[in-house]
């Protein structure tokens, strides 16, 4: 250990503005980025949470793109059918 007390061994790295992580951090911290992130919570993530937690799909059981897509599409269909059933949009009127 060198004689200077209180100094860190590792100097903080200078931020590289061309680094993809730094560009993403700036985009998310902007007012537009914050607005987009807040919308995402209300649109996309509850769907994945429902499929993962309520339908218990934590991993896909098949191999190969065609089989995986088929399984994923089935789970998405079940999710959408449940949404239709909850809102009564799937029922015809006048009967």
C-alpha cells in the first residue's frame, strides 16, 4: 500500500459518451425517457407477470424456434381469451 491515506486504489473511469450503456442511461434519464418508462409499466410488464406467475410459465419446455413460438403463442392466446372473458367483449349482444 502506498503512503497516501484516504485515496482509493481505483480511479473512477471517465464517462465515455459513445458507450451504449451511457447513451441508454442518458436516454432513460431524459424527460421523454421517464415518460416512456412509466407507460411501459402499464402496458407490457403486467402481461409477462401474469403469464409467468399466474400461468406458471417460467421456462419454455420445447426446443427449436417453431415449437417455442407455438408454446408462447398458446400462452398469449390464453391470456387474451381471459381478458376478453373478464370484460365480456367476447359475448354477442341481443341474445
